[in-house]
């Protein structure tokens, strides 16, 4: 069974968007994954097709209504649908490479793209939505976040990447940021490729790459470095 994702959104034309090109686009054409969209506004009940209302208790912005969104979710995912229901939300748990692997090995996902000030908590609770964040910043809506998350997932689906060794050495796969890369020309504006990379000594190349990965992680992501060192201590 291919990985199947259903996107609930007010802007279905945004999909597959960039995912219809390059690696993910070729995988889509091969049937390795599937995407369908559901227009939330189709489940509105008034002639204006309204899906939001003012927040209870007052305040700025509008809130996506529980009754409208619940109907959209129920139509897209019956109770026996095994796919997780993911709500793109800045207050959700941070999405990471581990979660990408978990989702890539599953049947797919129901992805709800929020808009406005937020989503009525009652539909989050009643439909058991898992809130997911792609970073500590605010976007105009969940569509861009969903595209980002899906890109990370799709490339891990078996058969999508031709060389899985490439994926296994990338940032976050080992707990470290990835080492620097070089290619031709040998000299670029007076800067040469490090000698070790052209030495042919694979042991030294491996050690250099590991040392560089550790250096970059220490300098740029001390949070990752602390977690990496804690894991190393557990192994010891």
C-alpha cells in the first residue's frame, strides 16, 4: 500500500505544490505516495460558506469552528482509518527526523491545516488530533508547514531515494549536524579541498567527517550536542 495523505485545507490548490516536482514528484508519479485534498469550506452550512467565528471570551482574530471541521474530518477519515490525524499548530510537539521515520513507515496521514487564530479545542479533543509544529515561528496557515513535513516524510518512504546511504548520513540521522561537503574544482578562489578528502584513506576521511560533524554541532546546536553526549554516555 502506498503512503496516502489526505489534506484538509481552505486552499487545496496549494497541493501538491512543490511536492509535485523533483524527488517527491517522481515518487508521486510512480505511485509510491498519494495525496488528496478536502476543502473544509465544503462542509459549511450557510450560504456564505463560513467556517470561522469570533473567539469565546473575546480577543483578536477568528477561530475555526468545531462543527464544520469535525464534519470534514469524519468525511475524510472514518473511525477505522489507521492513519494518524495531524493538526499543524505552532503549539504542537516539534516535528523531527525520528517522527518523520515513524510516519514514513506507516500507511499515511490525515493532515489538518489550521488558519485564523486557531482551532476550537473541542474538535482537537473529540477527534484526537495530534498537534505538530515545524518550528518556533508563526506562519499564515498550516499549508506551508504541511508541505515541509511531508517533504521530510516522503523522501524516507522505501523506493523514493535511490541511495539510502545518503539519507543515513544527513543531519539529525546520527544526532549530529552533517559534515561539510566539497567537490570540483579542486581550487575555488584560492581555497582548496581539504587534503584528507583527496587522500584516498577512507579511515581518515571518516574520522575527519565525524570530527567536523561534532564541531559544527557543538558550535551551532548545543542542544543537539548535549543530547548526543548524553546518548554516548548511556552507551558507555
